[in-house]
C-alpha cells in the first residue's frame, strides 16, 4: 500500500464505496485543485491541492470566503488520490465520510513560494484559477491548544483584485461538472463520472456514387474539406484522433482545450471534420495545411456530424436520426469553434447541384435509419462536384534542368494486394511545396519501384523511388481509358490517411437502392425541405453548422426506419449450441425466405466440416443486420458485441500492431452467426504460423458475357499447369460467377515468395492463352477474358472460406467440390439446403490436410 495514501485506504471499504482506491498518480503539466461540497455528518467543503502525486486535503466547515477578514477553519486531513478529483456521488452511510459529495469547483493552482517549506513551517501561499475561486489565498497553521490532536489551519483570502465584502459563495449550489444539485446527486447512484465505453473506433466511410438515391430515407450534409477527426472527451480531457488512429490533440490544441473546458465532466465521442473556413464560408484545405505548418493566426473549427457515445452509453447501434438528435442537444451552448453540422432530409440531387453552384466539394448522404458500423458499407455515400481523391506517392521525377528539385510525383493506388501506378502530377508543385516534399522524402528512398506496373522512363528525366508511406491529395479531370489520371493537380500531403487504405475511387453507377422503407407522408412533410431550402443549406459550412439553417429531425417521427423484411420475433429463449439466438424469425434472405434461425442452424450443422478451414485463422467477416438487400458491412477488427472469438495483435507495416480476431470452436462460429455474420473470409496462414502461408487460392473471375463452359475450361487449364508442377489442388464454388482453385502447402515460404508464385502462375496462363485469360486486375484488360485473380495470396488478403454462405440472393454457398463435379455443378448452384446435405455426405476434399508440398 502506498505510504502517502495508507491512511486514506485504511479508512475505506472499497467493496462498499465507489470512491477510487488510493494509488499515487502521474502529475499533470499544471497543478490542479478542486473543492468538493460534502454533506456528511457535518456540512463542509473539502479543499484539495495536487502535490507530489496526491491531493493535499483540508476540510473547511464554513467554506471559503472572498473577505480577507473571514478566517475560515481548515482541518488538515489525510491525503487523497488524484483520481478523487473525478469523484461525485454518494458515499454509503456507515462508511467513513458517508454522505453526498459534489464537485463544487475545480481548476489550477500555483504555489506562491516553496510548498514543502510552507507545509513544514505552517504558512502556504498560493493562487487559484478556478471556475468559482480565483486570486491569492493563504493557509496558516494554528498552534494546537493543550489536549488538541487535530492539525488545524486557517484559510484566508489575500488582498488582491478579487476581494469581496461578502463570502462570495452563496448561490453556487450546483456541480461545476454535471450541473446537478445535492439532491439530484444523492438520487443518482455512485460517484464515478461516466467514462466512454471504448477508447478507439473505426470511422464510418462514404462510398462514392454517381447519383443520389430518391426518398426521404437519406440525410444530406455538406462535404467538408479538412481532416476527419474523432474527439474522445471524458474527465474534462479531450483527445483528437484522426481516421487512421493518429493522435492529433497536439496539432489542434485550441479545439481540444475548448472541448475539455466545456464538457463539464461529461463523457462523449464525437465524429467530425477539422477545417478552416474562409471569408466566403467555404472550407479551405490549403489554409488548413498552412495552419499545420504555422499555427499562428486564425484557428480552425470543428464541424461535428455524429455522436458515437454519450455519458457511458455506446450509441453506435442507434439510428443516425437518434444520434443526430442527441448530438444537437449536446452541442447547445458549445464553444463557437465547435459547430453542429446539420442536414437536409431527401433532395439529394438538389443539394448536390446547390453545392456545386457554390463551388463546394460536394455532399455526403447518410441512411437515416443506419447504425454506425465504422466501415464503408454504403450506409454513407458521397457525391462530388469534381474528381478528387488521395493517392500514394511511390516516387518522384527530376528533369535534367532541375536535378535537385521535384518535377512531378509518381502516384499509385492499391488494387488487391499490390500498388498500381495511376499517373504523375506536376501541376501545383511550387517552390514551397517542392521544399516540403523533399523534407518528407528523407529516409524513404529505395532502389526499385514500389508499383506492380512501374511507368516507363521518359527521356531527359530521372526517377527516384520511395517507400509507399506518403499520401497526397490530388484533383483531376477524369480517368483515361488506360486507367491514368488526366490533368491532375497537387493539393497537398495527407498525414491523416493510411496509405494501405488508398484505393481507386470509382462511382457506383447503380448507387444505393431508393428507399425500401419511407416515413409516412405526414412525417416526410415535417422532415423534408424544398429544393430552395436545400440550396440555402448548402450555401456554406457556417450555415451547415447552424441549427437554424437545416431542419432538425422531427421528434414525432418513428425512432427507427425498419426494413420491411425485419419482422418481430415470435420466439423467445431459442438456444442453438449454447448460444441464445435473438430475432430468430428475422428474414435474412428475402427471396428464399430463409430466417436467422435457419442461418444459425446451418453454421451449427456444418461446423465440423468448416472449422478445420476456418479455425485458428485471422478472419474478416461480412455482417448483414437487416438481411440481404439491405446494407451489409465488412469487418476485420473485433468490436463491441463480439463473443466466442479470440483476439490477436498482428504486426503492422508501420512497426505497430493491429488487433484482429479468429475462432477456435463451433460455439464461436455460431456466436458470429447470431451476430448476423453471413460470410467468413480467412487469411492464407494460421495464427501459429502467421508469417508462413499455407493456402493459395485462385479465383477465376469471368468478364460479362462469357459462358460457363469457358470458365470451366479455365479451371481445367489452371489445374493442368498445377499438375505439371506436381502440385495437388482442390476445387470449390465461389457462390458467384466463378470457381476457386485451392492449393495447400506446408507453412514454409514467406508471404512475398508465396504471392509472387501465385502471380507468376496467373501470368503464365495469360502468356500461354492471351485470348482467354488476363492477370491484370483492371476491367479494361478483362474484355472477353477471365481474370485469374492471384491477389488473394498476399499478407492481409483474405478469401471466402469453404462452406461459408455468401451474402447474395438465394443463400449460395462456397462449397467444396470433387474434380469430377466440375462439369455438372455451376459456381452458384449450391445453396444452403444442398450444402447441409453435402456436409453430411462423403467429403469431396478428403485428404486435403494430408497433402505435403512446397513451392520447390
């Protein structure tokens, strides 16, 4: 037990009281103080000053007074732990100090002299900078009278500009943290302040689409041009985290301080964009870049559009409308630079047109009834006024005229497992930008190109290659037929983006479906706005961040917009393999009427066959909370609600780790199905041999219009090549258009060698039969051919597991086949019922785990 806090700990039973157990804490940059109003056996105030890892404490029966003539008795009591500054609530009767405790004041204090000498000599002078107490004060020790054992002091206000004729504390009868009265605190349970239910979160990402869906089931907001930022606020502290998990608190300290000061002890997690707003009300990315280089001058604003947690409750499973309603209420009275981002309901095309007319970047649409899943699943969409996205910098060029400078950047985007070259950008690279880039390039040089398809050298030009660690934002006119950027212009580096997450953004021409479930006409009328109102809202981020400019969600509208296939459960207490199944009657596959109960039972029944291929392998999963036809999301990290899984920290390319998960038992498989998991995708290695892959998968993906016989010929051609190398292979359906050929290996090779072997196999097929096959992922290269997808064989890539359902109409299964079934079973022919029957029949992959072969 720490000696400084032994008296504190000995007086308390921590099985009964919610007070924090005493351990010294780490000192902050500034010394903190607090005053607690304590209604115990005697009403009094407790003054606590942070010093040397603890809170020095005095009980002041009458409370402090701003009148220097009032010499208030202050009884020196045991030191308290620093965590006690967050305690507000009720100490049970019978416990030491039983009664109600309010956080009456808090702030920072500054010693006016040597603290240790003052404590020793009996005169401690200090200045307070709190919400209620300010100015200079002194504590003076009283000489004990005969027989007295207490350590009594006097608390006296020093003469300065804060002196008052009255004590000056009357009327302050609420908590500075929570705003509660003593009676409200007494009826509110124990005194631990709420903490956020999670410390990290994946951000929801928007899918680029070509057109806005119709209907009032979508909310539209201005698309801001800044840095996406989560704000984790609790215990009067704020932490800003970028979308790729980097701590940006130090980059935007004013916003963090404002959030902390304003929070008043509440806990919440916000999602928004930090941006600079120019004189015309537009967000200016270049101005934000300039601010990060030189933070003097105008400060950025935090434009908040979502609320993930509040007062200890995780809100991510709530609908967007519910979350935004709570957010709007929370942000009432927020600091000027913390702004609510309002919305228009429906009118997506009108909102986009208005945004483009006003030269904004575009709009973001969000499903009104969608939970927050932290993925790019189509629940959020983005419509842009021009072509603009991030690319990975894989190198740069220098002309002969300028050997020391940067002439252009060589850009790429990840496609499958590799980095594909997409073009170069020179426009926008002035002297200042070139100097900044040269500094950023330090330590990233490499001898060879990082691209799968490096550009051909140009005359009179030198190319230098870089590790793909930097991300640049680029505006461009369009994509060429060769998949290159036309007329690109450099906008700046993005330190908040993960290079591995950069993909070529292509709008979904079909876009999300129009509303499946629309509010009643009365509700739509209440929530909708006319196109002119949409244009007015899009006028500027300032308008978007003003509650008066956008209509708030109608409090009389339904709490959730349920999918019509989601029906109420008629059963209660259904248990399958020890797992309680909720909503067992929910329809997961609409056309076939397959319910959640049937899906969970399927995985329970195929577990014996499926687990050898799934168990002990890092997983990515596809969840469909409202069934096929509604939004599904891809998940690779564990999160709230996951059960029956095992987590594992996997080394990442940046030297850190990422948390993934895997299964070990049938119960885990069933538990995931109960959480609406339809698809299971696995790494090509086991967790006990993470860096040595053992499963190679080739996916034969035919171009539109190719008939099934051409696909089957492709499977036979691939098997023939593998047979020539004396490699045993196995066949399964994909549940879609093609087949998968699976080759087991001993876990001996590196990921790089494994991936290069798979790539070379695909290239050999394309070279041997160039009119039939391609190894190039680009759709333009796939015209009339079958793409031999070899990219599933890189570290971190996944392939759908044997016996996994597919989140497609009819409940197809990726099912193992015997080789003699190739000509009789189509890739999408085996559905749930048939797969169950096959799992009870002889195994078509018998001997799979007995194969002993290597790359050679």
